[in-house]
C-alpha cells in the first residue's frame, strides 16, 4: 500500500529512507542494513518508535569512508 505522495520525490532526493528504499538506493541487502543499524552507535539510523529510517546523506558519507562492510 503506497502512502499518498510517497512517489512524489525520487529516492535520491529523500532525506530519510526505509530499509527497502535504502537497499535499492545503496545496493546493500536489507538483512545487512538491518544488521548494521542494530548498533546503538550507528550514525545513519533514526528510530521512529520501532520503525528504523536511514539518513540518506549520512549513509552516503559513511559508505564513502568504508573499505568493507
């Protein structure tokens, strides 16, 4: 079920992404993204209750610095 206006902005223009959107955007699997965001010191996760959102710009910066994930 799509949220009204959800497709209004392309993924690369959104500030926050769901795990599924972040997987499509980054090419990293959903399971790996969930594993990476479980850590309390993960810089690119934002918890909204039990829903985790990915801060797109911070994810980009994080991946630019990484050699391996």
